[in-house]
């Protein structure tokens, strides 16, 4: 898994290099992934993770000077566009046989628990970067920056719910994997209702 993700990153990175456009925000990685036909959940989550990785690094580069709506909007828009592509891909899996959804391009059929680990990896990747921004943003900016961060996590909640809708038993495997950092971010951003499905009892703390 790790190796195939790394080779995918290398492939996408070289594609990004080959197609390097004048605009620094050109999006060859997304195009490269969309060009493949994605019939399994592993491909979608791996491709999404690959596309998100440079954007997540940008979030970690945010300092107080650019922890602002102007500084964050371009990267947030790009992250949302990657998540929207993932949502489209997951919706396209509806109607496929469960075995097809679970079988990687290498022909390995994942267990539901393995899918849960992939999903929580993606969730932690995004939440971790959002948490870093939360810790950076000045008190003066929170009122405008928090809704921007919340919009990404709302889209992520939709993606998680769509994936759980495809695979029976996945949500039950996912819930115990949710850590304190996720709960903290959900609470700070006022997303308890949105994340009730994942965080048992979250609505009580809203
Ligand atoms: C934010 O500003 C820092 C310098 O303070 C810079 O290194 C970083 O690349 C900037 N990040 C983004 C996403 O603009």
C-alpha cells in the first residue's frame, strides 16, 4: 500500500512537472487521476490523497501573516475541488458489486477494516492540517477563517458518508478510529452536528 501510494505520487509529480503551466495553481494531478477509470475505493482514496498532499503542505506553510481569507482561499478552493472529484468518483461506484469496490487494481480484496484505515488516514491528513491552521490564525481572523475551514470539513463529511453508504459495516469500523484531534477540531469549528454520524455523542457537546 505504502509503496503503491509512493509510486503514484512519483507518477503524478512527474506528470505535474511535464505539464508545468505558467499558473502555479494549475491542476495536472487531478486531471491525471480522472483520466483513469476508478472502479475501486482504494484507487479513489489513494488518488485523492496524492492530489491533496501538496495542498496539505501549503496549509502547513501558513503563518499568521497569511492565515487570512485572502491567504487561505486559493488552497481551500483547490482542496474542495479535489474532494468534489472524489465525491463524483464515489457516487459513480454506486451499483458496482461490493467485491469490485473492495478489490484494488493489484487484485487484492480489502477487508472493511482495511478500508476504514484508508479512510481515517485521509481524514487525519485533512484534519491535521486544518488543526495546524487553527493554531496559527490570530484571534482577529477566526470569525472569517473558521467558516472557510469548516466548509472543507463539511465536504469531507459528505465524502465519508458516501463511502460508508457503499460499504456495509464501514462506519462501525471507522468510529473507534476517530481520535481526540478530530474531536477537538470538530468542536472548535462548530461542526458537531455535521459529524454526529462519526463522533458518537458529538451533538451533545454542540
Ligand atoms: C504563507 O506565508 C509564509 C511566510 O510567512 C510562506 O512561507 C508560505 O509559503 C505562505 N503559504 C501560503 C500557502 O501562501
